[in-house]
């Protein structure tokens, strides 16, 4: 098992040995020093003038050799006071204390103690008691030995086995309790969680290659020919696309996502989002698309679960090479057969060395401008529409899949004026769009904490949207808005795929339930935190982030009467945790549910499309709330969430209104934080009547000459730049394209 470390235990008592043999410790650093040295090997042959401990003994008899004594014998002697305790001088007493203090502070000893089920939180107490024990019982010989070692790594290593004996003797209850915790938070060997799948020898086919190389196409061919098949998608939108495509080929296929269940009569095939795939149903063929998402910090566990747990004779994985090594290792563990199929791009992606040079007037038909915030997306759309003859569709994460799809269709159709797409990274996965060129408006983005460069694998994925086979533009181009970013783009595209070592994992409800037995009085958030602290993983997996789950769990703490399982399930509802309105609706849904009362939707559909950004954000929020309601009605009792049909229809209407609104956007974008502030002011009656009228572009130019987003990240790029004459910069650029 990788990244685990067993202690040297040769001379431990039987019980300690037994514990150590059984236990492995999470991510312990290797011990920093060589094996326990003998006293003779530590002592210099001559007394050193710089070492007070050595000086002290320079005139004393040589220190005793403890290497031949087992720690258990030594401990038993101390325990039974076989020899009288040392009568030490005050200086020796202080020096001995220094040695024992060094032990208490040793991170190595604290880490190693986990192997004998002494938790880090208990180590200081145990070490303190051990210190008192030794001070009161150490005899002359042991004193001399410890003083000769001094407060050193050697002393820590010498003392550690004695400490283990002491803990086994003095803290059996604490050890037994912690052992139970660790056992119930044991996430090692996740392949054993699916005994039925383990009883099968599955055939795993890895379609491995870059974007636009036909991976999904080929996997779907196999899927459609199967008697019974499941396609697992990273996005609702992609699941819908496959659902449509497969049905249009005459293969009946159902659609299952968190929000909707379209059961097609007689269908033996299903397209679903990866989180929704059943590991109970038996399939002939399963497809898991975008398998490299196993390393996603938040959602990776869903791909891992699908790969480990699917009961299918044949499983097709589509993805880049970054997780090939991890899949090989998993197949070795599961005993499945692995077949690797490698792909090349249909046509190379070409980097245009001539960037847009900071001028959006250089946008051309078929371009997709990629920006990493909603605000920038609208700024770019406005500028392009105002100063060029192009019209823009937009795609970003907060838009419902139906609206994204409608925008994609509008852009894909050749016979309309919408020939430019402005999109966020939401455009990056699997979608087939008629994009000729991807233009990165920037190559940095806010990660929730600070602004960071966009990950090279994501850059590759997004750039791969250009020039799809079968599209109007089979030759793909990519470039940047600003010349300064070009080199980073080229280096991202040329960089080989990183091989990942760990894939995501998250406990099932059963793990949390078992663990909860140890903490009957803990809140759910407390349980989650303790689980994270105690859980044991082997080195091939990481525990997925649970910030989202935690935030919802904290909010729901005030709701009484929810069972542990209810809380666990509510926490996975797809709510936007940064939108206070959506969160308060979820709180209301949970409160009604806890009282066993039918839950109303309580969201209306406006009569018309949005006339300003506040109304647009409001539409996004309403759709979000409806989406959460639909999700809850699928995951909980439908009698408590009886208005699924109504919510579905309302969501479809709002998606339509959003589409309409996007066609006529002519206003300055507002951040969701600003909107929340305005809502609050409005509720408190403190806001003056400031209905945002469509902003005149002259004013807009002034307003955006220095853009500061909510992260405090100031960008001097503005719409004004779109009109800057930077011909001299243009003339210095080379125009030769670079194929990558
Ligand atoms: N053999 C084929 N015949 C016709 N069209 C194909 C063939 N293979 C792929 N295509 C088309 O090429 C485009 C890209 O293929 P596909 O979506 O399978 O690529 P991919 O490797 O999965 O890309 P990504 O990594 O971006 O998901 C699609 O429009 C697909 O329909
Ligand atoms: Mg694909």
C-alpha cells in the first residue's frame, strides 16, 4: 500500500506488535533518521567542548548499552520500580526535562503514534503523562543514557517504543475508541466496496487521446449496438445531447439526471449524469465519458465510483492520457481486463500567432471568445455587438442547460446573424459546436480564493472545441486576445499531459453512519470534520473537497428533525452556495420536509424577459431554485415534493425567458454579490430608486476604464482597449501559425 509506513517493531511487546502489524498510517512522512543507533555509535570518542551532555559524562563511567533490552522489559522494570529512582541533581533534572520535552514536541513521534491508535489530538496529553512517569521512575542508568543522547532525534527514537508500552498500559480505552473511529473511517481498498462488480471480470476499454479525436464517437457506436447500455456524462447538457443523438439513430434511450427522468418506453439504454448512474443495474456496455475528471477536486469521486462499481461486461472510458496510469492500477486491483486504444486529433490545432492584439474588432465569424467570469462575458458581448457587425450567443455555468443548448443551436445554425460565441469554461467539455477559432480573452481566473493561471489541461480542453470534425470549420484555430498571453497558450498546448497519482474518493452514507456511532452527540458538520481528520486512505486516492456539503450542512443545523441520512442527502442538492436566495429556499424546503409537510415551489415565473442585469440574475436564481426542487423531488419522497411537474414546466419557461433576455442584453453586468447587497438594501428600504436603465455606452466606457471585480483583482483591460489603435504592436508580431 503506497504512502504508508510501518514502524520498526522488532522489540515491542506482543500487544504493541500486533497493533502495529494491523495498522497503517495515513500519509506519514518517512522517518527522518536511520535506525535506532546504539549509544556507542552516538558518543564521540573524545568529549566535545560544545556538548554539555557529553561533558557531563566525560568523567563518569561509560553510559549503559540499552540496545540489547526489549522496550517491554525496560518498561516493566520502570513500572515495577525494579531499581530505585535516580536521585539527580537540579541540572540533570533540567537536562532530562529538555530531552522529554523534545519528545513531546516531536512531530515524528506524534505521527507514528497514529499507528498505535493514539490520535494527534491526544498525543500531547499522553506525552505529558509519559514524561511524569519517566521522571518519577527512571533509574541512574536510564538517566545517564537519556542525558547522553540529549534532546535529539536519537532520544526520540529511543523513547518511542517505551512510550508505546506506556500508552498501551495506561490508555487502553482511548486506544480502543480511536481504533474504532479509524476503522469506521477506513476508506482504503475502495474496490472492495462493490462485491458484485468484483465477482465479474469486466472488460475495460480506454479510449485515450486528445480532444476532437473521436473517443466519444467510437464509444457511443459500441453503446448503441449493445443490448443494454448506459452512458455517463460529466454534464446534464451532454447527457441530453447523447439522449437526442441515440434516439435519432433509432435506439430507444432514456435520460436520467439529478433533475429529470425521461423514461422512453421500451428503452434498454440510458444517458445519465455520472453522479446518477446505478451500480445495481446490470449492463452489457457502459460508457464513462471524460474519465480524467476522476481527479476533479470536488466531483472526482463520482467517476471513481462509476469505474469501480458499474456492473457491466464492457466499460468504455473516454479521456485524455492523464489518468491512464491510475486506471491501469485500478484494473490490477479489481482484476478487470484493460484494453487501451490510442487516438490522435483528426486535424492538428493551429495557434494563430497573430492575436487579437487587445482589439475586439478583430473578432471574426465563427470565433468563440472565452472569458472566465460572467461579468467579462457580458462586457465582451456588449463590446463586440456595439462596435462590430457581429451578434453574440453566450454560454456560462449559471445558465440552465436548456438555455445553453438554445444558445449553442443559435450559434451553430448558419442562417442567422449570431456568428460569434462568448463563453466561459462551461463550453470546454465534450460539446460539438461550429467553432472556427477559440480566442482566450484571458488565461487567468479566480479560483474562489485568488486569481490563478488557468490549468494547462483546461486550456487544452477548451481550445479543443475549435475545428470539430463534421462541423462547418474542420480546421481548428486558437489564439489570445492579448499578445502577452500567447506564449502561455502555446506552452499549455505543447505541455504533455501530467500523469496523476491520486483520484478522488468520498465516503458513502454508510461510512458516515458507521462513523456517527462513535460520536452520538456531534452535529453533522462536526461529524464530517472528524471524518476528514480521522479517515484513512491509501496513497492512490484523495478525499474530495466537501466545502459545498459543509456549507449546506451548517445552514441546515438549525433544522430539527432531519435524520442523518436526510442531512446527508440534502447536502448534495445542486444549490448555488454563493447565492443567498437559493440557499434560503433550500432551508425552507428542508424545514418543511422535516415537518413532514408538502413543500411548495414558491417561485413565480416573470411575464417577460429580463430588461436589466438584476432581472437576468433573478431569472438565473429562480431557475436554480426550481432545479433544486426538481432534484429533491427525485431524491426524496415525491409526496413531500409533489410539484415536480409544475417545477419542470416553470423551469422550461424560465430557460426560455433567459434565452430571450440574452438576445437583447444591452446593460452593464452586475455581480451576484452586488445584487445580493442591492436586494438587502431594497428589503430594508435603504436603496434609492435605482432601476438600472440600459447603460449608454459612452458612460459604460468611462465606468469600465478600470475594472475591479469582487476579488479585488484589478484589470486595466477595458472596452476602451477595443478601440485602441495599436498598429505598432501589430506590426511587430509574427503572423506565422504554430501547429500544436
Ligand atoms: N468515425 C467518425 N465518423 C464521423 N464523424 C466522426 C467520427 N468520429 C468522430 N466524429 C465526429 O467528430 C467530432 C469529434 O468526435 P468526438 O466527440 O468523439 O471527439 P472526442 O475525442 O470525444 O472529443 P472531446 O475530447 O472533445 O470530447 C464529433 O462531432 C463526432 O461526431
Ligand atoms: Mg468526447
